[in-house]
C-alpha cells in the first residue's frame, strides 16, 4: 500500500489542508501512478462546496491527472513503469452493460466510478488527483502523447474530452457554425478543438476582456453577452452551441441563436435547474441536449487529436498552497484558462 500526500477539504466552507491518503495494493490489472500535475476543474469546486449534493468529507478532488507509471499489477499489459499517463473523471465502470460495451463508460448503466467522491468496487471512497499517487485499473488509464507536456496534458483529461465529445458527436466541421458560451477552462478548449475540426467558431463571453486570446486560439468571432445587441445580431445563426457556463443562464436567449435543426448542448453543470420556453424549440425544430465527459476510447482519440493539431490548454501552474486562492479566482472568472497544481509541492 502507498501512503500518498494530498490536499483535502473537510467541508463546504473549509480551506484545503495537507493530508495523507492510502492507495490500495495493486490488484492484477492496476497501475500505480506517480502524479506530477493535477488540473483544477470547476466541477471540483461544485463538489468541494457541496453544491451537487451531500459529500463524504474529507474530500480530495482532482480529475485531470497526469503522471508517470510507478508500478504495475501482475497482469497489466497496456502500461509499463515509466510510461507517461493520464486519468480523467472516472476510474472504473461495470464493463458489461450496453453502454460500457459501446465504449461509453461514462454512461455506464450501473453508474461509472468517479475519480473522487465515488465508491470503488472494493467499497472504499475514491479520492482524486490533488495527491502524489493514485491506483487505477489499466482500462481507465490514458496514454499521453510524447509531444504534450505533462502539465498541459492534465486539463485535457476533463476540459479537453468534455468539449471534444459533443463537438465530435454533433459533427462540428467545415461549413458548421459553432458557438462556445463561456471562455473558461472548458470554453477555451472548445474553441481550439472546434476550430481544428474546421468549424466557424464564435465565442459568447460575458465581456470582451478575453477577445484577443479567443481569436488567437482560433475563434473567428467574439461577442459580449452583456450587450443585448449581440442576441439581436446573432439571432438564428448557429448549428451548434456548446454552453460551458457553470452558472444558470437565460436558455431562451441562447436558443434563439440556433438555426433550423440547431442544437444547444449543455456541458456546464450548475446546481440550479434551468428552464426554457418550448416554443423556442418547436418553432425551428431545435434541440436542447446535454453531454458528460467522454468514453475512454474517445478520450484517447481526443489526446491524439490534440497532439496532431498541436492543441494544448493555456495553463497557470500553482503550488498546493494556492488551491483556495485558485478556487476564488475561478469563481470570479479570473482564470487564464486552467489552474494546474504542481504536485511536487504537496
Ligand atoms: P470555468 O473555468 O469557471 O469556466 C466557466 C466560464 O463560464 C467562465 O470562465 C465564464 O466565462 C462563464 N461564466 C461564469 N459564470 C457566469 C455567469 N454567472 N453568467 C455567464 N457566464 C458565466 O469552469 P469550467 O471548469 O470550464 O467548467 C464549466 C462548467 O462545466 C462547470 O459547471 C463544470 O462543473 C462543468 N463541467 C461539466 C462536465 C461534463 O461532463 N458535462 C465536465 C467538466 C465540467 P466568460 O468569462 O467568458 O463569460
Ligand atoms: Zn472536470
């Protein structure tokens, strides 16, 4: 068993503190990973603050994990010591249901096992990547391409796949007009991926403060949603809108921006229910949809796509001491565009 150094939180309003957590002995198909970097996703914040429901504290968040294989179980075939690997939002699933068999383990009918705040198949609570080590069964470990640095790879494991998957599913491509709502961790990945897929990309941000970055990342247009004229001008424009906003938005205003048969996909996950006027769908055969991360096969495809197209997140590397401050800055939309914890500072 490995005792990992970690950063844990004890309650919704509590600061992070140093902690030690046990990582299980390697089962036959397990991989021990020495974590080098862990990204901070807004989902970590929703969870740590108890917004999505009751949490078993102490909690160690972190589902954007990049590191090096330190040991492997007796029957592991996919990885060897020294490999550069990643782990995203899930660490296991039933492997047998219809959805798992399709490679959509995130939609496992028995519920996937989340990287943190879950219960693993041994009945133990899972703890995430704000720690020095993690043990994960090999099928849920990803290979990080050689030309992506480990610190930049970390955010791809959630922000990358969560935006790649709906862009892929709803076929963002040349001739398609795609809007990305929110230029945060997910949003700035969506812009780059949609651009690389060939779509015409528009960012819809609260302000124009990040316009230069958005255009540099591949956006063709950039509008402020605080300006009501934006909604008049863009009425009926987009084939696909990816909403990454972590808070409640006026869905009807955004639905009105879709063209005939257009789809608004919510990946943002605010705790509050969202409501909409169905006439906004009926009138133009529009769809409102949701999407959760992506399957393991698709996650590897996304990593390879990013490597091929030289897509990486813009990151700010922080020490373990700075997690609370980073959370505050994410909540204030003051992040360019992902905080990544240097785990050597644990
Ligand atoms: P983030 O970095 O905080 O980005 C969210 C962006 O939304 C902000 O940068 C801001 O962009 C915009 N925004 C924030 N508050 C807003 C408000 N009140 N009104 C309008 N816009 C606002 O967060 P993230 O890590 O990208 O995560 C975004 C959301 O996706 C979270 O809810 C997270 O839990 C969820 N998520 C879902 C999945 C999934 O599988 N579906 C996976 C990962 C994360 P501007 O400054 O440009 O306006
Ligand atoms: Zn996430």
